[in-house]
C-alpha cells in the first residue's frame, strides 16, 4: 500500500484503538485508548521484516478493521502485502472495505483475481461492488469468475446502477419472509441466512412475486408466539425507495423518519435491496464536506495528504477566476481614473465596499441554503414576500453600517462629501448583495446546480464588481 | 401552535406524505407522495372549525408523526390545540417529539401539567427530557409529579447531564441481560420490556452490579438454541462511551465503527443509557449547518422563517466587525495618500489583492478543517513539513497568478512598474494568506475554539488588511 503521506514521513502516530475489555478484568475502562507510538509501530514493522506472523496476528486481530486500515496507511506496499498474507482472510476482507478507493485499487494490483475474489466472497455485496467498480473491466470480469455465483450476480446487478442512486448505495443482502409463514418458519430462514447477512433489524415481507408488502422487526419476531403468522405481524406503513431514487432523497427520508434501514424496490415494486443508515451517514458527511469545499473555492475532493500537484489543480481554477474578476474590476475603475486623481481618498474605502458586499452576499445565500436543505420548511411560491423580508433586513443592516461609516468619515476624515458617498454606496451595496445572495441559490437550485456554489468565490467576485460599480457611480454622481 | 411563518401566509404547501401501501392493492407505488395542496389543508382547517373529529383523525392518523408536525406548523395555535384534543394520545406524544423546541415550549403553555405528563409517559426518556428541559423549573416539577415514577427518575437523571455530552443525548430505555441467563430467559426479559423500549438491536450484558460486560445482538438471540448461556454468546469487543464523552466524539465513534447504537456508562462503568444512530445523525447535520453559518458570518442559528429582528441580530455583528476592518484599512491607506495621488491606477488593483488574499485564505483553512474533521488521518507533530507543503502549493499558485497579472498590466495598462508592483505583492499575499489560513484553524483547534471560525469573515477581514499592507509597502518601495 502506497503511503498517502509519502515523502513526508511521520513523527508520532496516535491512533485510538479499541481494546476488548475483559470479562475477568471488569474494572478496566470500557473504551481504552491505545496510543500507537512510533515504538509500537516500529515493532510491527520489525515483525513484518522478520516474518513474525504470530506477533502481527496477535497485535492486529483484536483491533477493529477500520483501525487496522489506518495503521496500514502508514506502511509501504511490501509490508502491507505481507500483513494481508498472514492475517485471517475475513479480517483482510473487512479491512479492504475500509480503505479508500484510490489506495485500494492500487494495492489490489498486487494480488491475483482469485485472491481478490476470495475476499469479495466474504463481504457484503455493496462493499464488494465498491471494490470491483473502479477495476479495469477485464480484471473485474476475471475476478467475478472466481466469486460464488449468487454473490457475483448480486455484484453485477449493483454495478449496473448509478453511484448517485439508491441502487448504487444498496446491498443485496437482506432477509425475506413470506406473508403466510409462521414465526417459526421465519426464524428458520433467519438461521439459514444469518451468516450471509451481517446486520439486520427487520425481515422484509414479500408476496410470491417478490413484491414488497411490509416489514417485521426482529423485536416483533422475538416477542411473538411461535405459530403467529407473519401476515398478522407485519407493518404495512413503511417507507421504501426506488432503485433510481437519488441518494440525497434517501438520506433525507431516513433522517426525517429516523430509519435504521430502508428497502429498495425496482419499477415493478420487487424487493431488490436495502440501504442501512451507516452508509447514509457517510453520504451526509460527504455532502457537508463537498458543500464546504464549494464554498471555499476548491474544485476537487482534496485533502492535506494529497500531492502538491493535486492540491494546486484543485485550488488554482477558482483563484484564476477570482483574479480575472479583479482585473475586470481594475479595468472598470480605469474609467474613473480622473475622479481618483482628484480625490485619492476615494480609494481608501474600496476594501470596505467590496468586503461588506461579500459578507452580506454570503450571509444571504447561507440562509437560503439552510431553507433548501430543510426542504420541508420551504413554502413554495411566495417569492415576493420572501424577497420583501430580505429587503427589510438588508435595509436595516445597510442603514446601521452606513450611519457608522458616515460618522467615521465625517469626524475622522473631515470630509462630509466622501462620507456621504461611502455611506450611500454602502447602503445600496448591502441591499443589492442581499438580493443577489438570495436569488442566486434559488436560481441554481431550480437549474439543479448545487446552490452551495452561491456562497463560493464566484459570487464573491461578482459582488466585488457590483460593489465597485455602485461605489464609483455614486462618487461620480456626487462629485460632478 | 404559533405559525413560524406568521404574517407571511402561504400559497401552496407541498408536503410529502407517506401513505400506507395496501396488502390488497399490491401494485400501487411503494412510497406515494401526496401533494398537500391548499385545498386539502383548508378542508382540514374547516374540519377543525366544524369540530369534525373523525375527519381529522382519519386524515392525520395514517401519517407519520413528523408529517403531522409539519402540517401543524402551518396552523394557528387554536386549531392545533383542537387537533391535539381529538388525536390519539400516542400520536400526539410522538408529534410533540418532532416539533422544534421553541414552538413546543410556547404550545405546551396551553396544557395542564397533568396533560403534558400523559404525553411524556408515552415517549422515550431522551425525547421526554428534551420536552421538559426548556420548561420553567416550577412547571417541570409539577409535570414530573404526574409522570410515572420510573420514567420520572430517568428524566431527572437525563436532565442532570450537559446537552453536549453523551449523558445529555442518551436514552435510558435499553434491555439488560445477565451473563448467566439462558437465551430463553433473555427472551422473557425482551417480552417484558418490549413495550417500554421502542427500538433496540442488542441486549447489553451486565454483571450483578450493573457493570457493562458486552452485547448480544438480537440476531444472535434468534439464531441461538434456547438454553445457550448469554455468557457464551456475548461480544466483549465493543465500543462504549462515558456519560461525559462529548457528542462530537460519540458521533465520530459511531460513524467510524458503523454502529447503530452505543451504550453509555458512568464513571464506575455502570450501564446508564444508550445512544441510537438517529440522534447522532441529527448531531452530524447540526454540526455541518453550524459550521456553514460560522463560515458565512452568521452568529445565531437562524433561518428564513425567523423574524426580521432575529435575522438582523444574527447578521449585524459580523457585518460591523467587517466594517471596522474596512475602516482600519482606510486609515492604513491614508498613509499612502501621496503615492495614490501620484499613481491613481494603483487603486485599480486593490480589489484584486484583497479578493485573492481572501480566496487563498479560505481555501487553505478549508483544507485544514477537513484534516481536523477526519481526525484519524491527522498525523500529530510534523508541523514544519506540513507548512513546507503549504508553502510550496502557495508558491506555485502565487507564481501562476502573478505572471498572468504581470502580463495583463504590461500589455493592457502599459505600465511595467505597476504590473511588477501588483505581481510581486500578489505573490506574497498568496503565500501569507495561505500560511494564515493554515495556521489559524490549527491554533483555534488547539484553543478548543471551533476552527470553522477561520473560514469566516474575521479571517477574510484580517486577510484584507494583510493584503493591503503588502501591496502598499511593495508599491512604496518600488516607486520611491
């Protein structure tokens, strides 16, 4: 595994590792944090060098696969391969599921399709599809040939859905029950499938054509008498989504109705999979992160560990766009060179004007983003009344700021005319920037573009230009 | 219930309502979206006016409580009270849990403590504590007097924890099992407690002193033979948190290890509660929203529906701070009035300088925020190497932008000296803003202040001043 931090090395790696807490030793801490220091890490590296398989197994196999993945991130590829050779194959398979896509793809090039298939057999179909999805088609086909038939079919099905849809997020593993079964029969089915389905909270009830009818919780199964019919137990009131439902909608629904899992049906309402909340939590986190990056003017999903080239490529585009905005502003001010030569102090307030416009615009768009995110609280239509409210808030804010600035310019700069110019311009800048910050995300949303763009550098640049135009027009008017 | 949109009215309210899908009618859509138009809503209002209880019950009781809450938001207080009088009390209790705190507190003033206690009895202790928490102490005590003893004790316990800790987020409802029980005995316990605990996925295994030992999943209970001992079934490898663990850490742990629930223990490792993933999802969403607001320079948690006063109060502080930053910039530029009078074109590039500094600073802090959010991927120490990397990226970005600007100033403005001034200043601004954007969030984080502040208007303002200082110093140096 190529270390993500290649070339930077590390001093002290602190990873919280959960140790199993002991039945005998009941007074220990429930969750223990192990500081994996350089020493322990190097002992592990030495064990790899000395091919001390039992030490590696002993150290790693008690850890959560996610923690093992983090340790492997700090190793070179060779030691990682050795670790995968000695560790229990089920542990390896789970670790693979936790490694990020790019690193995993590169790492798996070191193994045969047969080997990869062995791990794929041991994990849920959604994780398996994630592993196979980025592979070259030939390698994917070769690997699938070694995967057991049912799982291979599941994976091929999952690979056919868009990554942004419920179909792309779901797992095929779930437990079906027929309406005419008894509780005992359902329990038999659970026993039969328990090894295949890692976690489940409900049985999904289907008819003979696999059409979804409802769900029975495990709790209901446990508390019901053995010969109760599923028909009499199951809830019909339930939320299901279609394979083509967007993952945003899935996440909104699960969040709104506090669901731990949601079944997925195809166009014929046949039950084809289910999505669990842990996958949706990842979607929610990614979406928030993506929005923040858009607001910060970063084009790609980069982080500190990425290469200098990747970081530059993600950052430069918006910087260049902002720069051209600035140059455009410079051109525009060129028209007012004479005014500036006459009253150089006019230049002093340029940053005040542009910064205020930017701040107001971002505040406004942020409030609209919030409304758009909590879709439920949006009342459709009524745009005029919403804008009226935005206008009123802007007028109050604009008035307060303008009056302070007027006072400052008057008393400190002793120039009533300049003070008036700045104050009047500022008032209108606040109003215009509020309007732009409010309308832009709504328009973007209607155009199905992520409205978070409206809080990014593009709008800040546009607001700068708007502010300059208002300021210099006001000045030109008042000084001539 | 006071409508949140008071005074603005509404045109067309679209709410997605999940209808139960029918066993008989198996070809209908699984999830149906009902557009609740003005007509349907007015029919409901008319039913309230005519005291048509059966129509209201029929229309609302099939809906999810969350959907009912949304409809009530659109009504005045009087009709809401009537709806609560006629609806099934369990439905009312659940609806209450979905209403936001402020609206709920106001609404509950219309009911007697006895009435409130009846609803509190019907919901989980964590939701109940949320309802009682904002009440005046006297009313809270009066209400608790009517709540059944065990639940009242639970609620009082929960109210004693900070809202930001695991203790404040947990519910008391959970199912305990003793290690020496058989599966049959555990199932009896589940049956006994099933009505009290709404949803559960595991039994928590404790010793005779209520010390947490491990967990058994419901799946394990179902698939195990009746006389298996819990001792032989339960997992010791588990994650638990302390009552004082911060909710951020709880959310990180549950996200990292894909947990649907996490047990909470006190300082003596006694099991005192558990937190379910749906509550944590809310925490994650709120945190993302809060970060976005901080980045946008909004001080309070406001949304579009809030009053003009609330909106102004949340927005004005940062605007005023930004304004003083702008005035400080104006004062600073005052020192260069002579230079500006000599070369008015110097002013043209002020927005370019400040905007670039702002953009670069926010990009840099955003990348650090990402590292801080994915705590696991941070390698401690090594600050110098991280800064070196930031410096290299900044130098590349700065060089590209400076060269473009130099070309522009040269060819378009025909001024090599001005072009050089702007280009050199820009280069250093990019580097300094990168450094500031990188270091500020790290320092804030170390000081336990939310590092998202570093992407907000405060840093933008500071970057503006920095940019101006660099620009005018460069100009002064090159022109004198």
